[in-house]
C-alpha cells in the first residue's frame, strides 16, 4: 500500500477540501470501549455521561469542530454535546451526553464522534 502525503487538498476550482482528522465509535455504558476509530488512541471515562477523547496525533490547534451523536436503545430522547473552551485541546476533547431538556448526564449505549479541522 502507498501513502499519499500532501499539505493541502483542493478541488478542480482550487477550493480547499477539509477532511475528517479523527473519528470514534465507542460504547458509553458499562465498561467504556472503542468499537472502531481513526486517530483516536483512547477514551477516558470521567463519570456519568462525560468522556475525554484522546487523539493519537495532535490537532494543529484547538479550533476544530466536533460532530457528536449518541444511540440509545430506550425510548427517551437524549442529547450529545461537547464542552467548549478549556475542555478542547490539541490532544483531546471532552464530550458529554445528557438527557434532553436537562443538564443530567447519562451513559448512552453508543457514542459517535467526528473531528474536522
């Protein structure tokens, strides 16, 4: 297999294309474990509904975007959200999952995160 290394990818109109820099699918309930990932070295369980996603290779800065969803087998609707500011660094991002309409954290069955920069 060959490795392609470039600084910038552009389309035919010279518009820069921004790619996913990291992603992870992990179970958030019971013993937290990564199911599949790219550029994620580990998940830290910080307590109910709170996790830190640790990157294998650091981001160039902390100004990346986190897209986060969660999956629950129950009937309740739940939110997934990121903690902003000091919780997002070049080496890790802290995320939390809470019950919709509240600030009550919970452990979902599955958590899915994608990081763009």
